C-alpha cells in the first residue's frame, strides 16, 4: 500500500520559513522522482519543485531562490525548505511520487496547508 504523508505546514508571517516533510512507504523511494505541488483556493494545482533519484532539481520560477527541495533516500523522505515566504505562497502543498517523473501523475499525499499572513 502506497502512502505519502506530509507534515510541517502551518501559519507563518510573510518573510518567514517553513520546512515540509513527506514520509513515504510502499514505494521504491530511491527510484522515484519526488515532487511538491500546491493548490491555492480557486486555482489549478501547480508544480513547485521536483528532485530526481540522482538529486537533480527543478523549480517553478515563482519559488526559485526561495525554496529548496531535498531527499533522504535512507529515510524514504523528501523535504521542501521554504524561505522568504510570501502571501501568494498560501496553498495546500502536496507530495508526489512518480517513477517516470511525469507531471500530475503517480502517487499523492493528502496535503498540508501553508498559510502566509501579510
């Protein structure tokens, strides 16, 4: 049974930081491209960042220089360090795993709410 469980969301003031974690089970973590997506109210889900099994990363333009995705294959966990948060970063953040790195495909977590106040 595949499980992706996000944690670390919450309420933070603009300019603050949060670190999201996604613990996984039921997948061969080291073979999966891991990603973080987000969906704000009234908007479509968007890709935030991805990291390949080899550690190559990709970011949405809106978060480049502020967010960092990382993975710990020994813990089957992926992280998203979010710095210099802005109110427009407010969204539900979802963890994703896909062996082929396809966009909007694969397995999903239940999401964690991030709210940035101005």
